[in-house]
C-alpha cells in the first residue's frame, strides 16, 4: 500500500476502499465485511454522529464482539476526530458501568444482541436509571454523568436508545468531508482500558499517527489471518489497524471453538493465527488436524519445535512485544520479544533497568523493560505525563525480561498482576469485591500456576469476628461483580493470626502461595 498521505483514520479507510475494494476485511461464519463496505457504512454512520453533536474529542463507547458493526463504529467515530473507547465484552454490569464512567463516555454504541444475550437488558442492569428515561437523547444519569445518548446499531424498542439502520445513508457528504479534513495525526484515536497494578484500571491513550504508523510498518502477511484476540484489546486492535493498511483478511469467531475455527482456517486458506498460546495449543492438538488440508498454515502442523509467532506480552503501549513459545520450557516458557531491526527502531527505543533501583542493565542480563518513542502510547487517561513517563520519557512496562545475545525473552511480571488466558487481573480489584461481603474482614488475592491458562486466581479470606464463610457463596458474589476470569477458582479461609506477614507490615503473598501447594 502507498504510504503517502496522513496516518489518520479518514485517510486510511478511504485508501483501503480504493486499493482493496471488494476484498474481505472481516469474515465470520455467518457474515462478512469488505473494505469498500467498511468505508461506505462508516461514512454513513459518521454523518449521523456529526448531526447528533459528536465531533472532535467526543468520547464514544463501543461494546461489541467480533462484529462487522465494531469495525464500522470504530471507523465512523475516529474518522471525524472523536475518540473511541472500546469496552470489554467480558465485563460484568458493575465493571461496565465503571468503565463507561471512567472513560467519560458521551455516546454509547451497542448491538441489540451480544454473545447470545439481550444487550439492552445488560445495559439496563449496568445503568438502572435508564429504565425510567423517557427520551433517547440528552440522558442524565448520575452514575455515568457524561452519558448523553445510547445508539443501537439495529432494532430497539427501549425509549432511552436510538435505533440506527446502518444501511441508511443520510446523503450529503460535505459535512463529513470537512470534518475529516481537520483530523490530524496528533489527535486522540482510542483509549484502551486495561487492568492496572492498582484497583483502578488504566486507560491507555493512542493517537492516530502513532497507531497507524506502528501497525503499518511491519511485513505484509501472505494470506488471511485467524484472529482470536478481541478488538477491544491491544492485540485485536493492532491486527485490525494493520489489516486496513495491508489488505489482509481477518477471519474470526464470536466465541472460540477449535473445531469450527479449523473449518474456517481450512475454508479460507488462513496462513497465520494471531492468538494467545492456549488457543494455539487447542488448535494444534485438535484430533481432526491430521485429516485436514492445512498446508496453507504450517504453524499448525509442524512437528518440530514450535515455529510460530504469537502476540503474547504486548503492553497496552502497543509496543512491539512479538513472542515465540520456546520448547525448552514446556507449557510456561519465557517468550522471545524482539530483536534489534530496522522496522521497530524508528518507532521504539527500549532498555532494561533493575526493577528496584532503576539502574540500567547493560549487556546480557535480566530486568524490567522500558520503552519510549513515537510508537508508544501518548499517555494514560486522566493521569499527568510525569505519572506515566520518567524524566527521560521512558515508560516502565512492568514486564520482566532477559536479554540474551541481542534477543529479549519475557519471563514474568515485576508487579502482582495475574495473567489468566492472556487477560490481566489486578488483585486489589478482586480484593475490594470480596471485602465488600460483611463476613469477610480481609481478602488477599494472588496467582497460582495453571497448566493451560498461565495462572489461576486464588484468594485467602479472613472472617470477621469468627463469622462462617461459605466459599461457594463468596465465589458466586464475585461472579456477579466481576468478569468470570477474575473470579477466584480456589478460596482458602484463615484465622487472622494464621495470616503470614512481612516485616514491613505487608501480607506475605509468597508464603500464602505455598499454603495452596503444600500437602
């Protein structure tokens, strides 16, 4: 693709329609979206958004799975200079409400159905004030104070929601064209909400220029990609923005199921899988693999050491964390991040530092990796720059890596973050939910090794004044308030005088972890 023009959403989507036309951008088992249709439908939606008062800097929430509507909505929002705020489909109602509030969402775009459920009923659970709202615009809900309108990309009977027919083009292009002409590479493109090292998740902000330069700088993919990382997280967003610039087709499922996934891979001659390690293992180990025609994708059939590349440790900065499973370490290996090369060098600088002292680690060694440069996030939402970057512009990722002969290997986290199936779990967030129960005085959440999911969430709870604790009741409460992957799979009850503490007065989570593994 030609690299002339400006790296902004309006430039990218128009150029993609011109160069790739009726080629598929997105394919699902029951639907597809071409590059030309993505441009036309997003332009029509952009006209409606502008007419409704959405414009430069407006925060627009998107709550979709692997839907063509997500792609259309993202492009419509960003091509007129508004900032997209994708929302996780794994959110429980309370998490969804908190995310909408945290991102200052003004306009919320949703489908009628999501993952087999009534999406509008879910939104009402999250924001009960909507049930009594009598109009669909200028909403006023104290729980989400900036929310003014909810649009359903499809049918709706709720008085508080506006139904939008994406096949209906309002006409006149002049307004949207003039708005697009004012979108610059420095404008805010997206805020990705991700679990932080405290109970308050981070909102990581990226500009148009940084996003499209870094996702357009890699090598072209020879054929379609099977994508099993959601669009609302960094891996899926990288794949989508790259596909818009390279003409790559993304093949997806609403819910991952390995047999159907292999059907799609075989049918569409997929050449690469972009997924978490557990998804790759499920595909490679499926009993139907030997009888399939998978010559197009050797990464699924190769018998030797794993040759495939998977995005695994990518930070929310959209940094270049490309990783390789290493056969020497079995199911939980260190992962190769990247080497020095001409593709990433102009966009990223990186260095190792001692996590405790901040001193730079020279040569081969181990430490926390820091990144800076034009390809890194512009900052964190609602946080001042000095809270995010050091005086020299470095962002400390919290990823512990080892550098060996010019290559970088991911070996863990410097924080307490728990990684479950590629998703981050912040212990303080789960602890706050558990401690909201009247019978629990203290809760301590930590990660335990898991053979398939990297880690599992475990909790130590201390009863208040000897109260009886129903472990299954505790887990059920957590399930109502948190995404399923954050719910503790094992819960241990300890008396207060049985809790191990460090000399600093902090809980000794290493000693607690041993309690789960000791006979």
